[in-house]
């Protein structure tokens, strides 16, 4: 099962989770660095809840192959827009608030991120 959790990473690469993380076994993670330093927790609490996050993750799993390599914007589990680049998708959703935007990777893709 996929889990989404918010964390802060300082300039030394130290990770601080902003909510409890409970895992039962060693796990892999994909890290997406956000441009804005403001915490997302307020947005999550007003725009949705764990059920909304689960619906988004289920949508991503079900549509991964169709949208692999694309950016998608979701409102819950409803596709609002998709594009090849982040600037393109931002242009498509101008004026929309509280959308979940993510780049979709094929299941076998290994993603690495660095600071």
C-alpha cells in the first residue's frame, strides 16, 4: 500500500517528519521536493482527509500505465488535467486551488532525488 507523509528536509539532508510514521517493515520511498516551504498539513485537513489521499493513490495505481511520464492534477480521484511538463499543467489549472499534482512514473521506474 502507498502512504503519503509530509516531511521537512534541511540543507544537510536531515529529514523531520511532520506527522507520525509507522511502518512494519523496511520500505522504499520516493521524495518530491516542493518549491514552497509552507507546510501542506492545513490544506490536507481542509481539503480532504486520509480517505481522499487513499482515493488519489488508488487512481494513480489504476492509471499509472496510461499516464506514465506525465504530470497529472487530481481533485480527489478525478483527473482535472495532464501534461508533459510542470509549467504546462500549471497553465491548465490556473485559478484552481487544492489540487494534487504529481508526476506519474511507470511501476518499474527507479526514481532518485538529491539535494
